[in-house]
C-alpha cells in the first residue's frame, strides 16, 4: 500500500497492511543521521534553510518509514542551531501586555487571495521536496491558541472574566483567519488530512474550564474546520495534556483523530479506544519519557503496548506521546520506534 492508502485506511477505522507512522522530526541528530554524505549543511544558515530542512526531512522520513509529517502552516521546524534575532519567545510571552491594550488591539486579517498567494506554492513545494513516499500535511492553529499566544496564559485567564467582549472580538477575528486558511487548504492542496493545533491541556486537565471551552472555544473551532470537513478531509486535533473532560465535546466538533493521547497526562489509550474507537482515530501514543530516557528495548515494548491496545480494527497511527520527535530523543530510540511499527504493526495484529 502507499502511505496515502495506509493513512486513509487507519483514519477510516480500517486495517491496512500495517499501522502508519505520523510524526514531525524536530531533532537535528536524527536529520543528520539520515543525511546524504554530500549534503551541504551550510544551507541551513542561508536563505534556503527551509528547503534544506525539508530535504533532510525527506531522507529521514524515507529511512524511518514515516508515512506522514507536517509543517506549521507552510514553515518547517528547523532544529539546527543558527543565528537568530535576540528576541526569545516562550509560552509566557505576550504581545498584548494589559487589558487596556487588548481593548485597543485590532488583529490584521489576511484575505483569501493574500493567503493563497503565499500558502499554496509554499506548501506544494514542501510536499514535492518531502514526497513522494511521505505525505506532508499542514498544521493550522485555532482561535483559542491564537489569543493565548497574543496575551500569554495569565492575562488570557484574566480577560475571560474582566474583558469578555474584547476577548470574544479577538477570537472572532482569529476564527475567520483560521477558517480562511482552512478554505485555501481545502481548495488547493492535495492532502488526505489537516492537523489543527489547539493546545488546551496540562497534566491533570484543561487550562481553561470545560464550560468556557464549550461556550467560547469549541463553537469557533467547529466553524474554523468547516471547509476541511466539507472537502471530505480528515481533521487531526492536536493537544497535549489530559482531555478526558472534553472528549465528547471534541467528537461533537467533528474531529476525526486525536493527537498525541499523552500517556504521562493520564490518557489511557486502551480505555479511550474502547470508549471512542468508533468515533475517533488515535495518533500517538508512545510515552515521551520512555522515548527520551529508556533503552531501545523499552521503546519497542512501548510501541507494542500501543499496537496491542489500539491497532485492531484500524484507527491507530503511531507517533510519540509528545506529538513529535523532540530534540532529546536519542537517535537509536527513534529508529527502534519506527522499526518496531514495521515489525509488530503488520495486520493482522498478533496477540
């Protein structure tokens, strides 16, 4: 089977020839390991750094047997050290510093044509570089993630109660932006799926109350994803953390698959498969702690656990429980993970 056939079978809850592998390689050591001997690494600090990373991704995905990878909108993650601006952002970074600033803030929203002019050729080029063996899809954002990045988590939580109208106004603008990006993707990109980043969880629950998410975030998310659903593409929802309180809501939104099903946050893949296996596929859930600190044998055992708990009947795509291959995953563990999928993930699944 081709990667596309394998992935679509899994997302449609059908058994393919084997369990697919879906991940992003944010790991310079892995990319170096699979790089051609004559690869010019000086490209990584030049104007063509993005294409160079994509070329390395192509070789690594081919060597590991990865079926699907993704870029964030059109930009590949570049894990290599390089000279950058001195500004450093993190989860605590905010671009609006106060509720007064929020009141005066008006987001700039690009038009369909402006988005298509940049997005379509960039993503098609990325697909050509990474393919044809490996599929490349886009990861978009969401209104709730956009406003959290704009305000920072602390101010965002204050705004829910002290500036709800301004928060709703900004979220509405972000909703239309993400919906337009999704429409461009649906209209112009040949891909079986679309991943949406909506990080709302931490280890014991959601950042925001389930009531707030149901009232403000999920209806907007559903609107953002309408073009994807109408095009018949599959929606993969990415959020780390424990999402058990809102899984029913996410099914109602219309997502098709959940990524990464984080074991270390109390997400029990076997139990979730039994409860939601008719509605959701699962992209995960190799424990990131084991992938980081375990031996290759530990990683193989962890992959076998995932396959045993969720592969039968389709609906499983293997990824790390972090949603990507992080920089601190040893190369030998990444190889062990992918080799184990190819060895033990063949249908019919052995007991």
